[in-house]
């Protein structure tokens, strides 16, 4: 008896149905600059529509949501991780002053569930619409034998643009500058392997009193986009000298990536409220503070370096969920973070 591709674990019809379910959400992100999108072999984006830039520079980034997908799969909830991947990628290029142009997603699993895929992509589309970014295309892969049953992976690629004179590279950061911390929405997309180990025996659906909601809901809160917040700083005329997106490596490894030689970022522990979820992880797992800061954002999803004399204006523009959390000091050797 002849065998089929479906006998091997790949259902072409499921892939086709997934595309049908997601296409309206994807097309809702298109503007006139999108010439070809979903269904084409390659997306076409007319960059002549940009205008107003003296020397446009494209900025690109690729990332994933890591093992946060395991929490989503365990709960059967797929409406938030699409927001996660888009916002994570937006923040990564925002650090260099770029605004998003278009985004592409990659979803892979052992067996395609068209409704699940459509829900994930619907989240991607919603986040793209909010950012004025086109969901230009992507890939849905069914890979039995590579992914375990019930598991999936989610990755995204973003392309944005910045005018060359407006690139933020941290080169002007100097001792005395102020560090402003912007509140995170939760774990964002990093540290989930440790969090899942800490909560391995917990019921994700049970309400945790100190969190005021089920643990699973707290873990699945989407990654925050900082594009609106940084836009407020630009609109207020604040000089943004550097931006650090607090992702993998936490508060320890990310800030040095934007610092010039000879300076360190001094972060004052206690200068911002650490959200209850991080306190719960630290207490339950008996984790030292330095390890927590090396893994998690601890409530600070983006750090902004501004001239000290503009710190008050920056805080006034940003509102309640921002704090002055440190400053820039001289140091010997490589750039580093000092927790004090």
C-alpha cells in the first residue's frame, strides 16, 4: 500500500488551513508600501515610501521566545506569545534608534494545529498593528521527530530603519549621566527555564495570593514594547545617549553592550519596586540576588542613559512606571554593571 506525506507525520492540508485562518489578520497590518506579502515566496516592501530621511540605515534582528512556549503549551493558551516575539524584536532594534518596518515569523511544531498557529500569528499581527509594522510573511513548519509532541517553537525577524545621524550607539555615554529604568510587564521572554524549574510542582492554574491571579497568567504576561515610551522622550527633546534592552543575561550582561570603554553602569538596588513575581521566584528557589539579576530583568525591561540635567524631564515625560535607578561612573577595564 503506498504511503503519503501525512503517513510520515506532515499534513499539508493543515498548513494550508493555517494560512487561510491567519491571512486576514496578517493583511490587516499592510499599508500601501507592502507590494507582496502572505502567500508569496518573498515579501516585497517599497522603501521609497519612507521619505524624510537623509541617510536611511536598515536595522535587523532575529530572536525567539525561548521556553516560554512550554508554559503556553501547558496551559493551551497561545494568544500572548505572538505579542512577545514582536515586541521583543521591536525593542532590540529600538536600542539603536530604529523604528520597525516589517516583521516575519517562524512557527515550528511536531504536528500543526491550524487554530493554534492562527492564534499565535493573530497575536503577532496585533502587535505589528500597534507598532505600525507590517507582518510581511513567515514560515510554518511541521517537523515530526525534531520537536516533541505538543511542543512548538516561535522565532521572529524584524527590519527597521533609522536615519544615520540619529543612530544611538552609546558612544557619548560619560561619567555623571543618569540611568532611567522603565518598568517591565513581567519576565518578558527570558529566564523561563529557571522559572519553570522553580515552579515545576506548582499548579499553573491556581491563584497565587501575592500575585492576585493564577501563576500561569502571571508568567504569560506579554513582553512590553518600549517604542511608545522612547517616543515620548524624543518628543520631549530628551537626549537619549544609550538604551539597553534587558533580555538574556539580565541586568548584568546587557548594559555593558552599550557602554564605551572606561565606564560602568552603577545600579542602585532598592531604587525601583521589584515585582512580586520575581520575589516569589527568588524566595521559592532560594536564589541569590546576583544570580537573579543575571537571569531576569527584575522589573526593569529597558534602561535609558540620559544627561543628568535631563533626568527630571525624562521622568516627567515617562510617567509613573519609570525611575532613576543609577548613574554612569568611571571604571578600570571593560565596561560593567555595579549593583550597589
